[in-house]
C-alpha cells in the first residue's frame, strides 16, 4: 500500500528555496557539479543473513516512542520521533516499517512526502538533508497487534500485549533502522486505561494521571539499545522490586493473578546476578528483571524466553517449574545482558557470540550444581564430548558456526556449536586467559556492536598469541578441528544417522538452548 502527503513549503523556507534555485542556476552556468550532491540513501546495511534490513546514509541517535493503548478497539495509536545524524547528503531516506498505518511524516517539523513500499518507509524531505547534520523525523501511525503478517513482534494477550522483536521484526512495532549495528537511546511513553500498567525497557522516570481515566508511564534507557531488544508491554501487572548485588535495582513485571505462584522463580535472580558478575564483571545496565507475559497461548508465541533489554520476556508456565528445571535457562537469558545486549552482533551472522556464550555459562551454572541436562549428563566435559561427535554432521546440515543463513540461523549450531568453540578456546589458552579474553571483549565493545572478527582480534591480543587460524578453523571450517587436550575425542562420520540441529519454527526464540 502506498501513502503520500502533500508538501507545502512554509514561509520560513521560501528564502531557502530561492537560494537553492539560484545555486542550480549557477551550476547550469558554470557546468560545475556540487562536491557531494544529495542522493537517495541506500535501503540496506548489507547484512549477510537479512540483506534487506537496515538503511544507510544516516545513523539514529535516539528514539522517542509515544504509544496509546485503546482497550476497546485493541489498537495502538503511536508517534515515533527519531533523532538521526546523516553520514551523507540525502535527498531521500528510508526507515524499515511493516504493517503500520502511517498517518503523517515530518522532517524537522515540516511535512514530508512519504511512501510505503514493501518493508520500507521512504521519506522525501521538503529540503534535502546536508551531510553530518542532525535531523528529527516524526511519524504518526496506528498499529493493530492482531494483524497477520509474515513476521511480527506483537504478542497479543487477553489484557494487552508484549513484544518480541528479535531478529527482524522491530519495524512492525515502530519505524526504525532495524539492525543491531545502529544502536540508539530510547524513551518510551505508554498511555493505558486505569487498572492496567504500561512497562518498557529501562527505568521508570514518571507516572502521570491524565485525569480522563488514563495513566501515562514514561521510561528511558540509560544505555544504547538495538531495536531488536526493545520491550513494551501493557496488561494487568504488578511490579515486584527487590535489591540485587551492590544495590542493583531488580524489578519483575508480573501478572497480578500469578504473582504469588511465580515468586519462587523470581527470587532466584539476585544469586544468578552474583554468579555471573564474578565471571563477567558488573551487570551492565540500570536494572534487570523478568516479564512473565500474561499469556501461555502457543499461538501467541512459541518460545520460552527472550532477552529484551533489562526485562527478559518469559512464558509464565515455564517459570512455575522447580529450580533445577529453570535456573540454568534463567542464567542463559541473564548472560545475554552481556553478550547480545551490551555488546550486540555487528551482523546476524555473528549470532553465535550471543547464543554460544549464553549457553556456555548457563551450562556451567547447571553442572556446578550437579544438575543433569536433557541428555542425562552432569559435566561440561561429557556434554562437549557428545557435541563434538556431532560436529561434522551439524556443519553439513547447518553450516559452520559463524556462517548461518536465514533458514538455519537459530539452529543448535549457533547455540551448542558456539559452546563447543568457546570450550575449545578455553582448552587452548587455559581458564585464566580465557576469562581475560571474555572481560576484555565486553569492556572494549560495551554499548556497541562487535563482529566475530572483533572477537578473534581481542582473543589474539589478550592471549599474546595468534589465535586467528585456530578460531577461524572452529568458526568457519567445514570439518570439525581436533579438540585441544582431548586427542581421544572422535567425530562421528557424516554418513551416520545423527540428529541434525533443531530448526526454529518460524521464529526467533530460544527453543534450541541447551540450558532448557
């Protein structure tokens, strides 16, 4: 569907228009071209897994999202205000957007022409944007969380909604540059009817009674955030607050009807944070907590947990199980605060950095407590020997660990295959150097995105030895390398009937985690 707005230049811009016209005349007279003429911004960031995601020619500095939930129509009325900085002169730029009914677009307060084409919102400002300048883009729109789309971030619930944007669905929530390499600051304002609560990633900064039976909640993120990590939820929730290590504020957003039943799971978080801080350093954000979404409907979402920033989304019934069943997966999601959220993947081909690390520490946590895994194994060495045997089969059926495609992105190769790479690295360099590599990588790229090559570089520098060939063989090779320290381990021939990695079911979730 295509949308257009009529653009009328206000009086304040008439002088600018005359100047531009004069400049064009001068160009015609002299035959000289401007050094950097405005261009239409590229509509891709060149991701190897999702090449249509993202847009170039600018970077987003901040998003302000103002959402109003109508409990009667079950629609969301919204305004997205983006502050961008151009990297080149632009006659047109684009945002990712799908399934949003756009009502108006402005650039720097002036109406702009726009068109929705596929999953792109193309915006033509009244005046071309100069290079290396800030601009404000405002988009007014309406969204229906129940709308059927090829992929969507909306999770409708009986009393509202939650969202799960990973990996390529944030632009079904709001117009954005939907790629983790373009992280930005976020502010959220969520207006809901009395009796419901609006919650988002980050910290609550204000609660406003609007005097008409509605309340507006405003949240802001202290650290930059990738679009795929945004959480916005509306429902009949209570917020449970407690103190974590070093006074870290912990807040859980819990369905009122299930609050008491979920408390045993929620009470595990402080000890989980203490355990991971001892290995990876201080928790990187302003708060942490869980959001047991107020729905267990498998049609609404087919996952267990999702690491939206500062507030991990969970299927409530999963958290009602006993500690040995859930704690290692809760650790998996917590580790994503470091690998995936604080340091985001530079491309989706780097997903193993997120999932391999999350499973690695989740499994360590499990085995330290003597809890058997899904295979009945109780040590990391036993689990890695089993995984090692599957190595060549997985490389054939799911590709090398760091070379996924869209169809196999969330196969077990990115999870357990990634764990195997980290285990091999630790075997090669020793535990002390391995921990130095991990902390150096997290410190160097905090608040940014990092690639597999970045990790290889840090590993080589921190270890004081060239690990590039070693790691590239493990990450990109079509055959499984020998495991350091275990010359007796063998890989089962590919012709044998080994189970291939579990494939995702149309989603972007953690069903493949070995910590489940």
